[in-house]
């Protein structure tokens, strides 16, 4: 440990903290200042130390002394260093605390917890969530304290061998903090609201910052591609549990998002990973079958689902190959793309709808319907191929499908794939009905986009497809009355809000450092209410939304400002 370097970093963190208001709290009628330091070498879960005294300076000195002692005893290089100062305390009985947390969405409890009034057993919100201190039970539906996890963490982080349980702990305190983070290069002020607590403040999104996010998250996906082209599928990061199931549909759609990112980053490492992922998709997923009408078709076989053939898998593969063809100007996969498209056509029924899942053995129907995503994916994929080869067969297939979608009012599903497709067909067939479909698909979800607390990344994808179709209409003066009736201000507000809000699902180092193996998840995206799950498709949808936001929204705004 370089003491001089550590001291300089601590001084920078102190400058950020001094700027904060409310740096003291009242405990038993006395003003106290409580400061936490967290540190990690990026390979292991953060360690936390603290200091508490009756003045800020005394508390800081004590916290620094305890930090240095812990770093030396553990012999850990503190690559990441974070400080938190307590700004508010609330007291609960155990029963009232259980009632309080039971009314909060799973993993959305965003406060620290204290089990004694002297702050000996005090834990930051990030420690609480990353070590699963709170557990949800289904019957009856409520949250409880996971004492096994709590006692294990106390032993490993504090060194006390305790046996806390509901009988021993009768009162619980919660607390809020303000903080700052140092990554070894610079300091960042941290958010302290319920949704952005503990991650760096980002006042505005600009092209450089978005390129940084796209670069980092696509690099993460690139690093997940093994030498044989298979992805490391994902993790539940609290205890570094690797997800073993594999889904070739998500393999294909993730590859598609990586190609989108390559358009922006031009990373050679990313390109190499894309090529390996494409080859794996071909070798492990694509199967050729000559059907009864003597047409050779390609289907993507999902081995993990008993050799099923999913409409969505064919669509995701065709999207990946189409994007590859477009971005790399490489037509070598065109014959296979035609076979995959013929496979999609095989799923379509006479009324324009699609069967969703077939059996590979005999192409018999396994499931008429599985999930609404498949319909939009299939039609979008065919339109992307049509943009390359202009084969009217694909367009006619999509037109028949949309007649069905419109008759069945599919805009009520508010599906991002249907937004993508309605935009794409409108480019080639600028008919009123496709514009109306797209606008209705977005209109019913704008308020939801502005208020939903989960990051739910496909919302930004949906909104961006509507933004693009409105832009086309304005440029070509198409259907001005429809555009005028649509609330474009609310659309733009929703786009800006979702783009910023999705950062609450991004694993900045100040967030990743509290999980068991930070390097396995750093710069990826997670789903908080699914046990902080990090899966390739979770990263994929965030990445796709940000790529569209970067290329079709921020770039446009910058161009308008320059003009």
C-alpha cells in the first residue's frame, strides 16, 4: 500500500464530503458524525470500516485509522475507495421494520441497517443488498431478515462470531448516507436518492459519456465470448453463482447488439468476438430441413428446450446475420439468411399470425403461442432482410402479419419489437396504418415509462423506434395531423428519463465492488428485482437502447445545436 497515494485520495474524498450538508445525526440526544470507508482490489468483495465521534474531524481521523489498519491486516490494494457519511437515522421495532420492508419491492430497500444503538453492527445499503440481508417469502407474502447471511457477513467482515436472530434483536435502525467514490484516477460524487443511491452522479448524458457506456458494456459482452464462440451466460452476483442454462435465441440477439455497438466503437476485439459468436451460432444452432413443399429451410434448434424450434430464435439469428451483412459489407451469409427467412415463413398461418414453437423432429406444433416478442422479432427480421435483398416475399409475409396485428390490436402489448418492425415497414411502405400502429404502441406506455422504478431497458428501445418514425414523417411531411396529435414533448421527456434511469442498472465499480467477485460483472447491466441478475440479454437490451439513443437522438441534438 502506498501511504502517500492513499492519503492524497482520502483528501480528495474529504473535499467531496465537506461540500455535503447534514454531516451529523443525533443519537441519544448527542450529535454524532458517522463515516464509512469501503475498499476493494476489484477481485474481491469490498471491505468496510467506519469511525464515529462527536465532531467531523475526529470521526474522519478515526475512520481513516480503522481503514489503514484493515488494509494492512488484509494486505489488500485499495484500487477502489468509497466514503459514506450518515445523514439521517430512523428507529424501528423489529415488527415495524418487517412491516416496513415488506411494502418495498424486492431488493429496492435503499437504506443502511444498524442492529445496535452504538453503531457497532452497522451496514451500508450496498452491503445489505449484495449480501442478501433481506429475504422474500411467498406464503405469506412478506420480507424477513436472513440471519444466516447476516451472521456470516458479520463474522467475515467484522470478525465477530455472533448468533443474531429475531429473539435477540428487538430494535433496528435504518440510515441514509451521502458519499463519494475514487477509482484511482478521479473522484465522483454519489447519488443519495432512493433509485440512484451509491452510484456516481451524472447530470447530463452527452455523446462522449454514452460512447463510454457503450464501449464498456460491449467490451463486457466481448469478454464473455469464449474461444469456441459460446457466451458465459450470466451470474447471480451476490454469491457469484454462474447461470448454467443456455439459450441460443439470446445468444443470437446478444450478438446482434454487439454488432450495433461495433458501428459506434469500431473495436477490433469486439469484431473478433462477434465472429466467434456467429460461428458458434451456425455450428450449434442452425439446422437445414427440406420441407414437404420441397423448400430448403433453416431453423434454429434450442437444445436446452428439448430440441424445440422457436420463431423468436429464427428471427434473432436472421437479425444478427442481417446486421452483420450490413455493417461489415459481407454477403457470405446471404444464402443462410434466405433459408432462415423461409423458416420464419413456415411458421406463418393463413390468417397472417404465427405459430410460436415447433418440434424439431417432425416440425409439428408444440406451442401455438409462447410470448408476444416472437411476432415482432419475426417481422422485424424479415424487414431487415428485405432492406438487403428486396425480395418481395418477405415484405408480403410482413404485410399479412400486420393485417393480423392490427385486427387484434397488438399495439396494446406495447412491445418494443413491434415498434421496431412498424418503423421498418413504414420506411418501405409509408402507409398511415403502420404509423398509427407505432404511435399507439408508444402512446399507452409514456406515463409508465416516466414512473416505473425498475430499469426495464426495452422501454428505451420502444421509445426510440417511435422517435425515429416521427422524424421520418417530419422530414417527408407525412401525416402531419397524426404527428401533431401525438404528445412529442412527453415522448422526449420519457426518452431522456429512461436513458438516465437505466444507469441505475449499470455496474459502475462503486456498485460492483460490494458483490462477491466484482471483476465478473464490472461494466455490465443487472436486474435488481431478479436478485441483481447479470445475463447477456440483460446487457444486450440496455446496449441496444443506448446505441439507438446515441445514433438517433443525441447525435441529432448535437447536429441541431451546431446548425
